[in-house]
DNA sequence: GCCAACGTTGGC
DNA sequence: GCCAACGTTGGC
C-alpha cells in the first residue's frame, strides 16, 4: 500500500467535503501528476490531503483510493471548466481517481513540514514545485505521522 | 495583492 | 527545435 499527497484548495474542495462523500479527484491537468494517477495510484493506497492557497496551508487529513486511474470524464464535457478538446474517450489525455474519507489530522502546517529534515525530498516543500499529485515514501509517511 | 517559478503556447 | 510571451500556481 502506497502513500500519496494530493493538493486541493479547501475553498473549492476540503477534507471536510471528503468526509461527507466520496469524490472523483478530477481536473488534474499536469502531465507528471497525470502519469501518477494513470499508472501508479492503486486501490487501497492512502492519500494525504493538503490544503493550499488558504489561510492555514498544510496537511489536513487522509483519504483512501477507492478506484484507480480512469479517464477524467470532465475533460469530455464541453460545459466543464476542465474540458479539453484534445482529450476523447478513445484517446483520453487526462485521468482521475476516486477517493473516500479516512480521517482528519490536526493540521500540519507547511512551515512545520518544511522544517522537518526527513521531508526535504518531498516536492511539496521544494522551492518552485507545483506538483499537485506526488508520491510519499515510507520514510516520509512515518515522518509525517510522527508529527501528529 | 504581490511576485517568483513553472508549464504551455506559438511564431519563426 | 528554440525561445519569448503568456497564463497559472501558490506562498507570503
């Protein structure tokens, strides 16, 4: 079972929203993140939910993968802001996964994550990285959970 | 609101 | 294939 970290803007979708219902993690429009969703994220994997672009940025909880990578249906919907006319069901360009809620964590602020040497390899804390879906190693998982 | 860093686009 | 311009991300 692997661990991942997904970013989300809580004004749009937060750990509280996930706690209410499963969600399709759609709208990822970055190729590196897409490759993880399409090729590597597996059912049963756990996902640290990170709140970005808000007052308290940091890890807010954990979700669980219920459905592994499948073509992002929003890319096919002309009325969706995530529509991409270069993606089609025969040759999908973008992928989504489905998540369920596992639990909240007491917010682990970005500053604290940055200050933890065990997490220095995580793209989240690296300057300039905008990766929104990233793997979390076993050592990083332990380091994060040890901060709770 | 600012701005640095990044990814994408498009002209050549 | 290069690279400048542009739009987006995301912390502060």
